[in-house]
C-alpha cells in the first residue's frame, strides 16, 4: 500500500471532502549506482556542511530562506503550514473544464486521492458528478512547499489528481526549429500523403496500455546477466561509436523520394507485427536481479 504524501480536503464549493494523496505511478526505472572506477566502491550522495566539511545527519537538517548573503531565516514544517493553513491543507476547486480541453504537454504527475472515511458521501458525489458530466476540476494545491495547478478527474472510480505544468514551464512551439513550408513547398506529393494516411489507417488499433512494456529495461538486464555469466562484471567496456551511427545533418541526410519507403512500410507492417522479440537469457528466465543491483 502506497504511503500518503499529503492529507487535507477537497474544497468543492462549500463542501469539504477529507482525502489523502497517494502516488499513482510506480516508477520501474533500472536504478544504477555510481561507482569509483578505481576500486568499484559505491559513490553516494552526502550532506556536507559547507563551512566545516563534515557530514550532517538528517536529524540536524532544517530548511532556511537566505534573505541576505549568508543570513538565513529557519523555517520548520509548522512554519510552512502556518504561512497559509488553508492552501497547505486544501485542494481548492477553481472551476471545471471538458476532459479533452487540456493539452497532454501540460500534464506532469498523477496522484490518487483516497477518502479519509471509507463511507465518504462527498467523495462519491464528486466522483459520480465528474463521471456523469465528463468534466475535469481545475484545482490549486500546495505540495512540497510549492503551489501547483492540477486537474482532478476519475479513473476506475478513483479520484485522480494530475499536477499540471504552468504555461511558463512549457516551451513555446515557436522556439523549435522546424520546417515552416507547406506540403507543396516541401515537395510532398498528393500520392505520398495518401500512402502515409493508408499506413496510419493500417497501423491504427485500440489503445491497450497492458500490452506495452519497457523493453529497453529488459534488454539492459539481459546485458547485466551476460556480463555476470561471462565473468566480465568488473570490466569497463568503452566502445567508440561506429562510423555512420550519427545522423548526417547535411544534404546527404535528406530523403528526397519517400515513395519506396512508404511502399516498403505498407508491405512490411504485417511482418513487423509478427516479428518475435529476442529470447531472454536463461539466467533472466530463472531469476530476477537482486534488489541491491537496482538500488540507488
């Protein structure tokens, strides 16, 4: 069971709904530790006092705001809450929007909301209302000493709080260097457009998140097992990039005729779907890597 990172209530007009905020994601990253290449000893993060050079225990760490160079105001957890008790303990609903109104680029991180009481009438009312109206509630909430914009919705009968990025956190599309020409100016023919659309149609299917998995993580674990089995667990392999790995940015890298590529894609999409992934190593089949190999 995930541990609550925040407890407070949803402010829905005059209705207060007590909830706990639980992480809605389970990171499955392959965490690699830093090693000293001289003796392969782990290199960890340390809390060092910049004046004495000594390590500081977590019990002695406090927060502070530098109001003048070298002068700090100490802020306790109580101070952080007293700055605005309502904001730090309330998910304030500002208004509602349609579900498809928010661009994906604004979504940051999801959290599940668990009712403080198992029989929460307010929780059920808000959940059912959002489901029936297909709306999202735009909220403000303070998490980790920072105010966030968020969208409150429903997933499998659970209220989900999706933190949103503020507009200033999202780069403007105009900052990206892309071709500005239209189809004609770029030399794209009507036949190429038709074949591309046909390829898209042929590759279109219903989204099922269960069928996707982190294949790179599995391949990297296979490589780890191979190095262990071959007795090369302490061998540092630094292979130079092979010639031709980098994309040619000059004129030679341009593809002027897309028709052959589109035809091959249309003809080969069935074979591509049926192509099996390479088998796992015997060691990976028999056991999973020990947790210590994935710990930070």
